[in-house]
C-alpha cells in the first residue's frame, strides 16, 4: 500500500469514526421486578359469591344503605378475570354527577396542569440534548476606527505616526465536537427517558386527583346519608318527647322521663348540626380539585345510595403494566443507566473541529470582495491525563444511583401488590361487616320497640328506652359509615390497579422527541 492509499484509508476510517462513533457504557436491560414470577391470582380475590350490596326484603332505603342481601356472601369481582378498566374508570359507578365532576377535573385541575407543564419542559430538554449533535455556528460583525499615537518609538516609520484607520470585520465561526463515544447520544436517551418519566408522573398524579375526587364525592354523600339518619332519629325523638310530656301533664308519667326525652332529642340535634362541618369541608375540597372557587360552588344534598360495582381486577402479572408509578420508577432506572454512559465517555479523548472565516477590510465598499476573505480550519484533541480518580468516582456514583433505583423500582412493585391485596381485603371484609351490621341494626330496632312497649305499660323506666334508642342510633351511624367506607375502598382498589391506564399509553422516545411548535409552548395569562 503506497502513501496515498494509506492516507485515504486513514481518512476514511477517521470519517467513519467521526460520523458514526461508538457508544460506551452499559446497555440498558430492564431488571426483573420480583424475585419470582407473580402469582396467577391475588390472594384476596373473592370467590364466586354474589355482590354484597343488595337490600334485604322489607328494609327501608335509609336503614339498609350499602347492606347485603341475606346470605349474599362475599363481594364479587367482574368476569373474566383478565378484564381491565379502560379510560374513564369512574363511570363504573353509574353516577352522572360524579362523571361531570371528573370531566371538569381533567380540564381545570391546577395540579394536573402543573405536572403537564413539567412534562412539556422535559420534552424541551430532549431538544436541547439533540442540539449537541450538530455544529455551532456564530458570527460577530464589528467595526473599529483607530488612530496611532503621536509619540511612538524612533523605530516606527514616520508615516504611521498619528494615522487613523478603519476596520470592518464580518467573521463566521463554526465548531463541532463529534459524538465519538456516545456521550451526546446517552444524554439524549437520558432526557428521553426523563420525559417518559415525567409523562408517567403526570398520569400518576392525574389518577391520584381523580381518585381523591371520587372518594371525597362518596364522603360527602355519606355525610348526607348520616344527616338523613339523624333527621329520622330527631323526628322519632320528638314523638317520644311529645308522648312523655303528655303522660306527665295527665299525671300518668313523671318529670324525669320528660327531661330524659328532652336530653335525647337535644343530643341528636347537636350531633346532626356538627355533621355540617365535615360536609362543608368535603364540598370545599371538591371545588379545589375541579379548579373552582369554593365560594361559588355547592353540591346538592343527596344521600349515598350507590351500589358497589363489580371491579375487574385482572391478574397480578398485568399490574406491572397498569400502574403509572411503576412505569415512572422503571424509566428512572433507564435514565440513570444512560448517565453511566455519559460519565464513562469522560475517559476518552474529545475531538473538536473548528473553522473561522469571513471578510475583513479597511474600506466598507470592499468588505465583500473576494480578496477580503480570510479563513482558518483545524482540529484539536483534548484528553485528561490525571484527575486523581474523579472520573472513576463519577462512574461509580451513577452505578450506585442505578442500584438504588433498582431497589426503589422493586419496592414500588411490592407496594403496588400490597395495596391491591389491602383494598381487595377491605372491600371483601367490609361487605361482610355490612351484612352483620344490618342484622345488628334490625335487632336494635326491635329492642327499641319492645322497650317502648314496656315503658308505656309501666314495666320499665324511660331510661331503658333512651338506652335502646342510643344503641339504635349508633348502629345506624355505623352502617352508614361502613357503606361510605366500602365505596371509598373500592375507589382505592381501582387506584391501586392503575385506574384505566396501561403502559401502552406511555409516549415513546420518538414521540417525546418531536419538535414543539409555537402553539405548544405559550405563556399562561
């Protein structure tokens, strides 16, 4: 091979290295989420029993809110087992008012808007990273007028003394650092993964806000149901007071029975009044969630009569693809892996290609003449010879950050499984407790009826009636609260399952790399 052929081969190899380069650092491989394969079914998955929310025959709506039918057994999930919630998961409850509130939340919730802005910011960082693949070109036109000193040394020619001159300069500078070792490509990947992470965070926050709204909605309906319970109790206590007063006025009864009846009524009225505090706070919370001033927002009174829906829970293996927080944790690992590649590239030399050129003249009219041109071009190479272990420490730092993120990812997965099991158990056990509590309430009502009859016949004092009435009120409160707790637990279960989201909705690296238009990025007023 002669000298020209060798030069051509070296030039070709160098050009190929400059244009394609190589990529240092570890290749990302998604680590296993669990030490073993997920089970085929959740431990707390209910059996084949019927839904536990029907009313028993002959019971009134106010007394059996959320109760099971006799012998109903356990709460039932939707079939088939691999079914999944889609899109607007809250529609499973069949409540038009809740649907309208959720739709407004998705548009006007300020926290969701904040997370969306963070996602758009992350996309701009991808564009910033990609810009490093290309040369940087700058220009700095200038003009100067100078005059030499009148007191120059004797060696200076007399013609230069006190002479004035113009200089017009129009330079163009270009520089390019080829991505020989994949540093820039790893930075691009890092920002792409961060943008995906931000997208997953956005969806996780959206799900949190949606679930919070649904739970608050059922809480306010539960408060309305409690108010209904107290209103019925107050009406019954008023009848009892009227009866004991009439008995006393006719000389049949005693004064202490009247006082006891009055005290029972007053306690019920005071407790009913206190319920307004929680209702007002729940109403204000909903206004905040939907981006509305609480002063101009209200929800009409309507007692909780929702029926617990059959929730499609799917199989455990699907959970890894349905939770946005798991997706965010996995993307964090991928981003850190790219950072290791960026740190590793620091061990290799940096090649810089630079060129300067332009036009320069003392006469403006000749500035763009071909003879006024100037230029220079040349490469430079830099390499760190000694840094006392700084680069190795940086690589080790990101390796340990990655290892920590792997542990965090697996912990996120374990928490996800725990939450699903927790809320499956909660809904199942609450449905059983509601059935038992309904039976207790019916027994308490029977005791009140018996005690009232015994009081009216003079067998028992009125204090026994008061005791029975208080027990009945407590049982009715408990039943109503259990139904509210059952509905909020079902929302928590849906949230633990990822709502209607799945990993196919996560934007790809190509999608987060698309150029943003002027309309995509505007200042909010």
